[in-house]
C-alpha cells in the first residue's frame, strides 16, 4: 500500500544538548543556517510524503511558528526588495501539509508515535527521527524504505552497518538466516537493545527511519513501559514479529547523528561544507587553524 503520511516525533527533552535545549526545541537547532527539522521534512517531501504529522510538547512552539506564515518578516523583506529571501520564506511555508499533535509528557518514543494514531488512521506511515540525518540526493532514505514496503508490505526499518565495537550504542538486528527479498533487505527475527559487541547478533543497527503498518498502534497500546519507564518503539515492533514481516533495509546514503554535542557540531560542519555558498569561508577557517598538537588533546 502507498505511504502518504509521515510522523516526526519531536517531543523529547533533548537533555544531552542542554543548556541549548532548555527553552529552544532540539529540532530547531540549526545545522549550518537551517533548523534540523527542516532537513527532515525536506527528506519526507522528497520521498513523496503528502502529509506530515509532528508530535510536539510544551516549549516546542517554535517548530509550529517556523512552518507558519510570518507576515512581519515578509513585509520587512518586501520593503527591502529582497525577493530571494521572500521566495525562501514562501518555500518553507508551503513545503507540505503539516499537522501538529501533542505528547503531554515525554513517556517515550513509542508513546509519542501513539499520539499520532488518529491523524495517521488505518494506513502505513513513515517515521523520521530528527537525531538522524541521512544524505542521499538521488533517493532519500525514507523513499528507499517506502519502496520496500510498497513491494513487500510489512514494517521496514533503516539499517546501518556499524563497527562491531559500537553495537552498545544502538538497537541491533537479529536477522533470519537465508536471503531476504533483495540483497539489501533482510527479514528480522528479533531486535536487541544495545548489546555488548560479543553478544551482538549482527553489525546492523537500527537508525531513525521506519515505515510502519497501522498495526503498530495496537501493539504500542499493549506495550508496557520498558527501559527508563518509557514506552519504547522497539518493544512495540518486537511484538509484531511473527504476525507480519519486519524488514531491515540497508539504505544507501551518508548518515549523520545530531543528538549529542560532539555529533551536533561535527554534523553542522559537514552540512556547511556541503553548501557551495558557505564552504569556501568554512574551509578558509579550517585551513587557518594551527596543526593539532596531539599532547594538547589529552
Ligand atoms: P531521544 O531519546 O534521542 O531524544 O529520542 P530526546 O529524549 O529528546 O533526547 P535526550 O536523550 O534527552 O538528549 C528520539 C526521538 O524521539 C523523540 C525525540 O524528540 C527524538 O526526536 N521523543 C522521545 C519523543 O517525541 N517523545 C518522547 O517521549 C521521547
């Protein structure tokens, strides 16, 4: 079945990047000069999604304002005759059909997805987490998962090949033996949360892109709070294993993390270097830096 909708959960507290996120939503922190959530919405739109549902919470109003019309700003730009920036504003405001729903308290990613139940209805939908950005200018990551779902049905989760010593940082796929429906798509037997390298069933890690069937909602309602007292999306998906196909799809593209200060900074730098208008200045600055003295790094 065709995927028309996508959910972006954005109701987390963002504690790893405090104090930046005390009053500003994590999703509004810019990478180069654009809020993170705008890249995520662009990925959904470029994947063919028609309706985007953002799950927010208190202190997240800036997300709604960003995608709303801004008459004062538009008037000021019109007075200055800055048509380029006026066009940019219009592109943001007309990017997609966006609905907002609230999660009353941060009870976990699974609980956030449940909040979108009525807006999604009885159809498959994409999920994009703003902590993960995937760059693929030809075929966005979500589009790749949508193609698998539209061909094979079931739930499809983006899989990243990680070095074995990093399995502790991720949910890791336990795969069915034997070939999957195509060389990059594998049937999932189980999901293991943050396994030690010697206990990890594979090197393929879950990242924040999914296509889920509406069956996930009933599964999440039955899911008891797990790690940290939160309703985990992974636990909900695990209860679907055996009742419908769950696929891990090794997407093509470059994945960037933004959820902690170091990854946020390095991702911001990488995104600035991808921009023809910003890259020369950033490169000049990097070239001007004295060579790093290893002893100073300790
Ligand atoms: P994270 O755990 O990575 O984000 O959740 P967080 O909770 O905001 O950040 P830290 O760990 O405190 O630094 C992954 C995604 O799920 C959303 C978050 O907004 C993030 O996009 N989320 C998480 C919710 O919407 N609600 C929740 O209750 C938890």
